[in-house]
């Protein structure tokens, strides 16, 4: 299956969400996580998590779907087809 780069944005409402379940799901998909940024935003009572993934469409859908079913969680994802696999080295 073809892998793609993806960005997943997760908004976690403090009052409603079970952050432990969010972290558990992210850990289950840890093999495809290239990066993670967490930003507490107490002014709005939320935490914002951004993930960068290198994964298949199916795995992204699975993670997004499972996260989206959790109460107090909002999820949006974006995929890009990037053909380069040489580690960013330009050929001469």
C-alpha cells in the first residue's frame, strides 16, 4: 500500500475528553508518527495536538475515525501525495 504524508489536528476539550484515551490511540499508531506537537490553550479550555504521519490512507482513516468517536474530541486530517523517497537529497 502506498504511504502518504498526513497532518492530523486534534482539539481536546478539557471538561469532556479523556486525554488518556487520546494518548493511547496515538501510541497504537506510533509507528507512523513522524512528529507530534501539543499546545495547551487554557484561555479556551482546550489542548491542541498536531500530528505529522507517514502512513497509508487506511491507517489515517482508522486513527481519525477512532479519535473522532471520543467525546470532547474534534479531528481534521489532510493528506499529501509526496513522491520523493530519497531523504530530501536532490539528484545532480
